């Protein structure tokens, strides 16, 4: 599905970006690096071409970390609030966009789980858990 002008931002709002054209691939990554960076069981990422991505504001607030042992992995984050932000892969062929930073529905849904074999031992499918619309009472 194609959509134009998908925007995203960090928690404090100092950094914003835009995706143009095709929404790319949407996937969950269960690798240990994505778990460490996201602080969650997996990262929910859109993968787009560099030509589809541009910073709208606050690029000077974007920090970057490249893991020395990784072939492709890097991370970006807001230096002010710490939010995960889109990052250009080391190969410079794709931009990884953390879906949680999107301001709008990208119009596509996750299509796959990658690095499933290295998922957290404690991972439990979200659909199997009790659901509450708000914080449950004690």
C-alpha cells in the first residue's frame, strides 16, 4: 500500500521526520540488539529507502550509535528525550523507522517476525494476554 507524507517525531517533539511514497516493509525484529535498544520484546520497524526519508526538524538533536560488531545495525535517538528515532543502516541502503515514533497510521501492518530464533525466552504473544483499556485497578 502506498501513502505519502507519513510523519513521525520523538517524545519531546524536538525532532520530526517525514516518509514519502511507499510505506515500505513493516516487521517485528526479535534480535538481541533491537530488544536492548527498544527495551521491549521486539522492535516494530518500517524499512524504507533513504530517498523516501527526510528530517523535518531537530536533526541536530539526533544522536547515533553504531555497534562495532554489527554488519548493518545502528541506532538513532533524540539527545533530549532519548526516544528511538529512524536510522540509516550501515550499508546506507535502507532507513529503519521505529513504528512507535510515527504520528499517523502508516496504512500497512507488520508482515513478518525476523530473528524469531533469538526472541526473548520470556516472550509471550500479546494476543494471549488479558486486555485492559486503561491501567487496571489493584
